C-alpha cells in the first residue's frame, strides 16, 4: 500500500496547474447515460473515483474512449445492463448518481447502496422520495435500490435537506420526464451548475441552476455534446492552504476564484495577500498566519470539504480558532492524527477549538478520509522532520498527482511503497 513521505519546512513557491473538478466530473459522466449519442468531455481529472465511475459505466454497456491527455468520449448507445453492483460501488458514494439517468432513459435501475468516505450518514432517501414523486416504483431490497417507471412524470419536489447528489440525480431524471419538474430547496453548488450546463448542451431545458429552485421542462430525448469540466475549487483551496501554512508564494493556473469567495476571504483574514486573475490565483503568505474561525454550511457558505485543511493551518497560526462543522457529524477524524504531530485541538460536540502552537513535529499518521488526508499533507509540509502518511488511497480518490504538483512547488514529497 502506498504512503506519502514529506520532509517539512520548505516554503512553497512557483506555478502549478489545477485539475478538473472531481465533484463536477462524476455526475457529468453519468449524464452520458441519458443519450444514445456520444458525449465528449475535456478537463477530466485522472483520479481513482473517475476510474471507478468509468468501469461502472463500462459494465452497463457504455463505450469509453480516451481522447488526448484529459479528454474522453462516452457512448451510451450500447446501454444494456442497468445494474450497479455492490462490488463496483462500495468504495464510492457517487455511484448513486446513475440511478436517476437509468430510470429516466431505460425505465429501470438496480443500484447498490453506496460506500465511500466514513464521514457520517449521507442517506439516499431524498433521491428515492424524489423519484417516487415522479411516478417511479422504488424498493430497497437486499442492499439495492430497485426503481422502475414506464416514463417519469414531472413533479414538484421539495427536499427535506439540501443535498448535492440528490439535486443532481433528480435534475438528470427530470430531463427526460413528461412535463415540468420543480426542485425546491435545491443545492446551489457550482458543480450543480456545471452539470446543468452540460445537460443544456445535450438539449435539456433547465433554468434556475445555482439557485434553490430549479425548473426542468422534460424533453423526449437528449443528444450528444461537448463539455469541459470546471476547475476543482477544493483542490485549488487545498493548494492555497498548503502555500499559506509554509509562508509560500504560489500562482495556481487553470482555475478560478469565482467559487471560492469564503475560502479566499478566510485566507486574507489569516494574513495572506491574494491576487485574482481571469484563470489563475496568486497567494503570498506571511511568516506566520493569524488564527481564523469558521462555520461550515451549504454553498455559498464555507465548504465542509475545506474544513480539515483550515484546521491544519490553524494548528500553527497565532491565536485560537473555533471550527464548527454543521454538515457531517463524523468529520473530525483527522484531529487525533494532527495531534500526533503536536497540534493543540479540543473537541466539544461539533466544535473544534484549535490553539496555535509554535511548531509541529513529523510523525507517522494515518489518513481516514479524502479531505482529512489533505489536512495531514498540509500539516506535514510545515512540520519539522519527516511525516509519513499511511492509507493515501483516500488522497488518490480526489487529488491528481499530488506529490508531483507539490514537488513542482518545491516541497520534498515522495510516494513510497
């Protein structure tokens, strides 16, 4: 099993390009199930989750062809197996995103209840309720969601909670439903907007994406299209934090600050100077950061996927910060590992009180989920001596060639087996 060995204490500097967004790419790849024509994608990141999704789609009969460095073509003309088995989906929750498109286009789907990061309950009941409102017959039996419908009917759906994958699943299903579907309390994340833009390029009629009410006028069929995946805002935020904690000066390319307002604001509060360009961001960090408190909440508030990274930078910042997690109930698993490096963190319910220390010291730590892994990398970059991070398969699910990109910025990072 691969591990990451970091020799800390080096300020990051230079330029590096960001990848396409994993959380946008996964639902967008599933959109290929909605048409029998080829769909061309560019800026697709090379990640384990993407590879898993492509194997899953291939098992269903979708043709997968790579194009160039970051492009691929998906052809759903041969779709013949609307089943997502447990073996295929147990490592990735995003597999549930095939449910809506399969029912909408083929009238049936059998999808295993998903796995993924162990960061708390993320129920799929909102997906099921939405499909039932659109006329599908849905049963959960033997660990599988089995849904059937001759043709889905437009409906007004108000989700009990804001759910990104639920919004995406129901929006895709509604594209081929008869009549109008209105999704209220919809997720407003940029990745939802990117999916909507892809669907619109395929012939869907969608308005309101990016707001809490999305309207979809169903059409009889969708066609092929070409779509570029948006930049990964979480990867971008992670590298900004890595530069900040090391007192670095970096310029991130092929990305945008448009969806990172809260992250940029917090980094500026911590003392960083940030310059925003059309497709790049530059960060210049002070010698020592100031502690910044935060509270996670659905977009456009501070993203839960950046909570662990900011906890890491607060570990060596000047002052005391309170981090309040409101999205997932089990997303402080990185705390014990950060404390192994010398961090001073106290947990009180869903609050973490972080008291900045003068320095961290390298140690062996274990990654527990995707973003927790990133926090350990960030902490390791500033820790004195060597930090060895185990179970980095979590990192490979969401960060493309992280050791190469960090090395390009001057970090001493290498993968060991």
